C-alpha cells in the first residue's frame, strides 16, 4: 500500500467519523480531480446513499441562500445534520456573493451538525458537475441526513446539477414583472415543490395563483405527486417549518412510488457514463502509446479506423488512477 493510499484511507475514516477538517480537505481533493480523490471516492462510495439530497434553484437574488440558512436552522432544531453545497453559476463567482454567504454563514458557524461549502460550477476543463456529484458522495458518507444543493436557475448546466437531487425546490418571488420567473427559465417542470419567497412583499398571493395556473396547464398525468406551492419569508423564517414538512413528505412519496429508484438509476448511469468517458478520453489521446501506434497503423493502411477503435477499447486495461478524468496522462 502506498503512503497516499494509507493517508487516503485514514482521511476516509475521519470523514466517516464526522471530522469537518477532513471533509473540507476531501472536497478540495474532489474539486482538483486528483488521483487521491479517485482513491478517496473508491473508499467511501459504499458509505453513501443515505442522505436526502434537496436541490434549490431560482433566479439570482430570490433569497435562496437566506432560505437555505433558515432550512439548516430548522433541520438542526429537528435534530438532523445538514450540509449545504452552494454551486455558483460560473467560475467567476463575485467576491461580494461569497462574502455575503460567509456573513450569513457565521450565524451557523461552529455548529458541528452543519457544514456549508461553495463550489465552482465549472472547472477549467468543464468538469463541473462531476465535482458536485462527487462532493455529494463525500457529504453523504460523512453522515449528513440532508444535503442541500443551491444553484441559480440560469442554464442547462444548472438544471443538470439540480436534477441529481431527490427533491427539487424552485424559488420564485413576487413583483419581478408579469411573468413568473420559473416559467420563463423553464423551471416549472423540474419543481417538486414551488416556493414563493419574500411573502412579506406585496403580490405573493398573485404569484401563488399564477404558479397554480401554470401547474394546471403543465400538468403531467404520469406523475401523481401533487406539486405544492409553499409561501415563505426566508428573512423571518415564516413558512420554513412547513416547507421542511413538504420536503420530507416528498421524500417519503418518492420512496413509496418507485421514483427514488428511478432517480438513483439515472444518477448511477450518469456516474458510470462520466467515469467511462473520462477513462476513454485519457486513453484515446495523442501521447498515449497504444493510441499513437494505432494512428501510425491507420496511416500505413494496416488498420481501418473502426477496427483500431474497437481494438483499443477492448485492450483497455482498467487503471483506476485514470478514472478521475483529468486527461493529463
Ligand atoms: N423582503 C425579503 N427579502 C429577502 C427575503 N429573503 C431574502 N431576502 C433578501 O434578498 C436578497 C437576496 O438574498 P440571497 O439569499 O442572497 O438570494 P440568493 O437567491 O441566494 O442570491 P444569489 O445566490 O446571488 O442568486 C438579500 O438582500 C436578502 O436579504 C425575504 O423573505 N423577504
Ligand atoms: Mg445565494
């Protein structure tokens, strides 16, 4: 066993035992997509799969972070451990936004049962959501009952991120114009629960009414889950306990109606596909000896491209250190 392997095993033990310092280090490894991250994930995979993953999305400034903080407080009150992964929409997260999150986070600082972390949504290599998916595995294995993902609902990448969640909350706010932002952003379909935040402002009831109307129009007969619309005021915490009740109800419902298995299958398929693609990308690149040999064989007309590809894929010996997909070897 290499020194790295030994220390990774020790790190996995400390993460399982609830060390936030080790968890933070593990998440940093996962973000850097290092070989050690691949070893850590292999160690810890079997300990994951217990947490309720809750996604929160909605327009910028709709109060998602404030709401997440309130939810975390409420989960604590209920004796549950909660982790938050805030996924920003681009690698250029504004300093102000991070500062804003930090200030609100200090209210929960020092709580051993709460862990809050920001992650860039896209790495330099576009390896975004992989790090987020892997991050969820670490948080899950660390024993958090609930893992909340916060992301701005702006594009497909963010919708992809949020779709790994078991329960998706879509946040709207009153008075941002005639249209409901969730409808404009194409978020109506992905919501398991609609949240109308800033209910202290005028127009909240109108927003609820408009959402109810569009839900009726978009009604999916295949799904029997009746999407609730919950008014909250994250600023004061009003409605947050009810929102947690609805969220728990949804988790129970998907467990009883087979939807949980569907989500797990979809996520497992995504994970395998990504891992396989990363593995192949690492092998099928200029500089990899077998690949370069195949290139020469093609030029010499000794092999046809499909034959060469099939031979390369068949010959692929699985080297787990290639799986992290950095594509640097
Ligand atoms: N009036 C009112 N303001 C709120 C409420 N909840 C949040 N806000 C305010 O809305 C602003 C944005 O809140 P955030 O929690 O940062 O919103 P966000 O959706 O996380 O924003 P981004 O992460 O930048 O997309 C802040 O000034 C909050 O104080 C609420 O219930 N009522
Ligand atoms: Mg936020």
